[in-house]
């Protein structure tokens, strides 16, 4: 299955949107990590070029969490798929609610591609807002409370049988500066990996 082709079938086709142009087996994906927004240059996205900016923080995070990986393909082989909530580059510093809403049909369709999900990680506030909108439409309530992420870390959240983990944005130079967020994100990835390993035993 090609993810880009699947998402282009959504009403409107997403003209100007950037979708992951990769082939994968949807049955093998057990976790999805939702980042905030695509970069201005699609080559710098997760499935862009080998030394893409988004991978310069993502791969070290996985390695710090104990995963023996060196490429995005290694992460995919672990059954983990990474995407962005907003499929067009941001034009201003903050991403408004209406922009998130415009992109929801694509994120909904993307998540629905994977029937065997065990974990969804929400990497940053935009991802958290987007997923809460999807959940509210389906269940009439949010999955994640509107509380600071660090205050939520002692709680477990579920969307049906899927564990939902609110975490921090996994891209950008600020991640390397904010050591506490770096540590918390690493621990959240460790939690995801533990769940996947437990499920596969």
C-alpha cells in the first residue's frame, strides 16, 4: 500500500498538501507517532532524504530510548509509522485551530489505514489537539485532558484499546536545548517500545 495514494483519495485530494510517499504493509504497523507539521522542504521530512532535518532529532531519540536503529526504515521495520498532523508547511509561528481542522480528514484516513494499532503517540500540542478533535467526533469526548503535558505523564489514556501517549514535539533544534523535554520524550518512546514488545511476546 502506498500512503500518498491512499490519502489523495480523500475528498478534495489535498492539493498542495505533502503526504508520505512510501509503500508499506499496513498490517505490520502497531504504532503511529503524530508530529505537528510538515517542513517547508519535503526532502527534510521523515521519509525524505537520508540526512533529513526531521531525522536529526528523531533517530537520536530512538537510540537514547534503547532502540538499535540508524535509519527511518529501521523504525518502520519495528512497526512504527511517523506522520504529521498538518500536511502543509506553516505560514506563521502558531498553527490555528481552523488549519488543524482542515487537515483532519487526511489524518483520520491515515490512522484508519492501520488495523492493528496498539499505540498512538502525540508529539506536541498540535498533534494532541488534532487527535482530540478526531476522538470527540467519534466518541463525543476528548482522550487527552487540556492540561500541561508533563502533568499527564503519570496517567494512562486509551482510545478504545489503543494506548495514547501525549508527549513533546520530536523535531527542531529546540529539542536539543530543552533537556527536560528531551528526557521526557525519550521516556515516552521507551514506554511505547515496551508496550510493543509486550504485545509481541
